């Protein structure tokens, strides 16, 4: 539960202040606009990653290591396809 609370408390501020967070890298103005847009789109995947990590940890703790591996494999395939689209 603590991971879900922490994720909820940090995801919204990171989304709202994406531009300021990316300013740390001192990008060019045109790159900053594209990076901010990409960052705000990709931040929506954070809740799904947290839930997946929590589920995988629970299953590994129960001795089931195969299911988390298959879930991670499927997630990586989906992630690669979505990154290509973005």
C-alpha cells in the first residue's frame, strides 16, 4: 500500500511540473517542448508499472517466479510497440 500512496503523491506533481523537471538538463527550447509532451504522455504508465512491480513481488514472495517473468516479457513487448508509436 505504501508504494501506491507514494506513487499517487509523486506522479501528479511530476506531471504538473514536467517542464521544470526537464529544465535541469538545459535543453534547447524546441527540444524542451517535444520532451515535455513526451514526458507527460509517458508518465501515465507509472501506475501500471507500480502495480506490476507490486504483483510480481507478491508472486515471487509466494515462490512463483515464472508468472512475473511472463508478465514482464509481455509488458516489455507492449512497451516497445508503444514507444515506436510515440
